[in-house]
């Protein structure tokens, strides 16, 4: 028997907030109890493995984002710049440096110091960021090196390149396990690890099912509004039953919204994809600029690379947990992370078709060369090769000094005017 | 004009010529030859050489060209070397490249590799993933496999297998090149008045712009002539210049610095000097290359190796070169360089080593400010050490 409508609608928001609060509570408590905390990153967090050792997981990208959403990033960034960081360094890094230099005092709670840092190389800045903590706290830093997409050599998941990469990652996983055992004094529990993998499998399937619901016209959620919460919960609760339960509820709610014909953006007129990230220091404004034209983001590369690399079909083979974990990490690095950030044209092509997209917004952010460097080129490629209109705007993730409202608004408005004309001629 | 001056004039002309004249000459002599470009920092050029190809270094264009087309393809807040390297290709100046390899040094370069892939469908563009977990017991195995992958690509494009015999000969050739460059750096350290910073830079940079056989001959000739140079030792401060691992400071900026200081060591074009000892020519040669990258090598902000903490490595470079101070530079918009600069300057501060922090861009043309800063810095130190 399904739950009554009023119970289903709005669950996502309530439950998302509850889970977020719970995470902050856990972090703040760890400051007192000294429970081991691992600092990890969204892309390649190794959450399934670290959970097996009961680490509290701090995601500094999320804490930096939240500082910006609370409108306080400027002050934190300034602290980092006073310490010596250049105005041209990633704002996520600087917001966190500001946070660490304030002894972890965050608008939402307190951040414990790291007992361990696990970083992937999917963003090279992750490594430099980790080195800051290494200098400040002398904590161990483990780089989980995930070789990325290398064109046709990585297309074959039975090929020599994939096998070489997977062997390397498996070897590193064993080294990471040893390190975790040393830090926590616990033995690695393979059965527990398997349970976390099983939960991640469930989450991945549900996450993709949720993304699929947005193929519906009108779209039941906005990929840059609700989508950001989904990404957050997917990180914080990856591999845990609460995480899978949450996505079960989200899926139910989306199905209910579709049944009732509810749209994320009332009077939906334009269906968009976001390539890159949004601007958190002007989050509401960013969304409003598009929504006021009836523009809804039905998908984003952000939901792929910052959503855990859960590509359709993502599944761990539970009969060979470690080996399979290594293989999935490599595949995620190929397709989910580096593929969707550096070679997104094929993915875009498919999404434009399947999600009935009218246009693409490419948002370059100064903080993030990882995501933004070649966006003007992809925009041009999609326009010339696929006749899909694109808008390119620039600001930042978290640095409010880089938001130029009039400029962004002018470009967005001009884009929608052109999009309306394009839509009329192509009858998309 | 004496021999040395003529050589350095020619080298300067070569380094500042965006048409790659030595490559074009090689192609005239080897009409079937293929050229492999590699972006900063390190690429095992021996592999390309053993495949019968000419490996060259793509390290930006300095201020020698106008960047137009690349600006339409790359976001505004990206360093200059990424844009100007792309511009070289978009403007047809690299039309001789059959293969372009971009190592995974940083976010901007990896992402820009995607732009190259989309822009040049007829060129083979590859990202080379060097290990960032250099201390892992599995890194050498992995990198051996990755180098073999690159080897397979070059075999396919070059149309001939890379035999052990060829690879051994190529490694020996490049070992010799690195040995000669180490000799250049020994002179810089021991008798910096014999060789200016600009001249030593030209000697290194040109290695990536011409066939290594020629470059070795050139280095031998220079090393023969240098001890006889009539230049006299002057009372100048001895500094290490750090921050030239990727984007290159303009030659005139080095000239301004050398007016006030002796640069006794640096990380300029470190990729061409990355391997610090001979690569063994016995056993599994691919493995030897991988092992040398990881275990017989220098350091840079874009390689993570906990066995070589970068600030400590810089302090060592200063100590071993007998420098009294350091210039810690970073290229504008260079995320890893700017981040490392913070740690470098704090470590120098803690060690009580005087240092000057600066930012540069390869396209800079005005150096009064830099000149003034360096002069003031050097004078204050001369006074202090007097
Ligand atoms: S560069 Fe981009 S991906 Fe990397 S830490 Fe900064 S915002 Fe995140
Ligand atoms: S200068 Fe810095 S940011 Fe630019 S390519 Fe080199 S390492 Fe990357």
C-alpha cells in the first residue's frame, strides 16, 4: 500500500534537512569525543571503505558550499587570503582554510580535525588542498590515485589499460586498508564492507531512477535546486541504509509529483542542462534568473561528477568486494568524473535527446579549472556539431566578488530570447 | 662576436621563434618522420625517439604570438601557457604534430586536453597519467603499464615496433643529455659568473625544440668553451629561482633578475631535467623508465610524493646550491603553483631564509616593477651579509 499523497510530498526536503543536521551533529560530537575523522572529497570519497572503519566523514567541499549559501564566504576567503593564498586560488579551498584557521567554527556546527585525509586525484586541487591540512595538522594524507579517461584506450573495460589501472587501484586499496587499521586500531571487516557496497548499489540504482524521472515534461525537480541536495545526501550517506532509504523516498515523491502533474518550475517553457556548477554565493538569484523565464534544469553534469560517479548500470559485484570496488572506482573515474568534466559532449548529446532539452547553460567558475577550463569549447562543439544552443556565463562557486549581476542577467535574458526563436524554428 | 655569444644568440632566436624551425628542418631531412609533442612537465621522450619520431616540448609561446582563437575556447581564468599552447596549434603552427601528449599535471591542463581532442580530430591527443600516489608500492608497476600504453600508440602511428635495442640506444642518448645538463647546472652553482641565467635557460629549453643528438653536440661545445670565458666574479647575491616548473617566465624577466643576483639553481623546465640520475639500460627498460620517473627524480608542485615534501626539497636545493636567498614565483592563474607558493614562503620564513614572492605571466612585457623589487631585495641582503 502506498503512503498518502500529503505524506509523500515534501518528504524529500524534510528528510534531506534531517540527514544534513544529523551529519553536522555527528561532526560536532566528534570534536568532543575525538572519534576518528577522515576528510574526504566528493569525487572518489572511498566512503564505503572508510565507513567500515567507523570514521566520521567530513566533506570539506560541502562545508565550503554551505558557508557560501549562508552568505559568509567572503569573510572566510579573506582569512585565507590574509594567510597568503592568492585571489586566484579555488574558493572552496580558501573557504575551508578560513574555517580551519577559525578552529573549525562553521555556521552549521563545528568541524573536527582530521585523523586521516583521503583524496583522489580526480581534481588535482584536492591534492593541494590536502597538503594544506598536512602542513597545518601533520595528519596522514593518502592519495587514492584514479587514472582517468584516456580515449579509446579506456573504452574497453576488459582491455589492458583498464586492467592495469584496476590493479593499481586494488593495490592502493590494500595500502589504504592497512593505514586505516593503524589509525583506528580495528581490523578490516570484509563482511561489513560488503554491506556498505550493497547499500551503495541500492543508492546508485535509485539515484539514477530519480534522474530518469526528470525526463518527464514538466520536470518534477530542478537539477540545480533539489539536485544539489541529492548530491549532498548521496555523498554523506553513501553506503549506509539511511542513504538508500532517502533515495527511495525521493523516488516515490517524484513519481507522485509526476502523477499529479506538478512541475519544479511553474509554467515550464524551457528545458535546460547545466554544464559545470552553480554559484552558491548567489544561489537563489542564479536559479531565479532561469526560472523567471520558465527555464528548468532537468539535468546537469554536476549531478554526474559530483553525484558520486553513479552512472547507469553502476553495480558492485558482492562476491569479490575489493576487486569489484577497485574496478568500479576506475570506471567511475573514466566515465563519471573525468569523462563528464573533460569530454562531456557524448553524454550531453544523449541527455539532450532523452531529457528533451532545449538548451545548455555552461557556467564557468573561476574557482574550478577542473570543471570550467574548456566549457566555451564544448559549447561551440554542441552548437556546431549538434545544433544545440548554449549559453556561456562566468562567475564563481563561492566568491561573491566574482558575481556580476547585470552582466549575467543580460546574457541569460538574451539567451532565452534566442532560445525561444530557435525553439520555434526547430519545433523541439 | 665569439663562439659562445653566437651560440646563445642562435638559441634565443630558436626559443623565440614560434614556427619551430629546427623541427621543420628535421622534417625536411626526414620527410616520412613523425613528431610527438608533449606538454609540461615530464614525458619519457626516449619512447618517442625509439619509435623513430621526434619528441618536442610544447611549453607555451611566451609573448611571441597573439592569442585569439584559443581565447574563444578556454575560460578566462586559466593560465597563459594553456592558452598559448592551444593557440600555437589552432593557428597551424603545430600542423606537423602527429601525436600530442598532455600529462595529468593539473586541472587546467587535463581539461584543456579535452579541447585538443575536440579541436584536432586528425591528431592523436592523449592524456598521460603519471602516478600521484608515488609512494605506493604499486606505482612503478602501474606506470610501466602506462608507458607501454603510450609506446603501443607510438608504434601504431610510427608504423614500427619499439625494439629493446632501439629503446636502449634512446635511453643512452637521453641519459647523456641529462648528464650534460647536470654539468651546466654544476657550473651555475660553482661559477655562476660564467653562465647567465638567461643563457643556462636557453640551453635547457632548446633541448625540447631540436633533435637530442644535435642538442648533445651543442652542450658539449658550450661546456668546452665556458671555462675559458673571460667573465669575472661579481659581488652578487646567490638565489634559487623557484616557480618555473610549467609556465615559463619571460626571458627578459630572468634578465632583470640576473642583473641583481646570481641564479645558482632553479626549477625552470624541470621536466627536461626531471630524472636526476642515469636510467639503467639493462633489464626491463620500460620499468627502468617508470622507476626513474618515481625514484630518481626531482620534485614539483604537480607531483604528489610524500617522500619528497616540496618545501623541504626547496630548502635542500637552496642548501646544496649555496644560495643565500630564494625567489619564489608562480604563474598567474596557476592553481598548483600559487598554492605551493604559500607553503614555500612559510617554510622559508620558518627557516629564516630571505625570499621574494612574485607572480608572473609568460606574456609580460614590462619589468620595471620586478626590476625594482629584485634590486631592493638584493641590496638589502648584500647589506645584511656584508
Ligand atoms: S578546483 Fe573544482 S573540483 Fe577542485 S576543489 Fe576546487 S571547486 Fe572542487
Ligand atoms: S601553469 Fe599551472 S595551471 Fe597552468 S598548466 Fe601549468 S601547472 Fe597547470
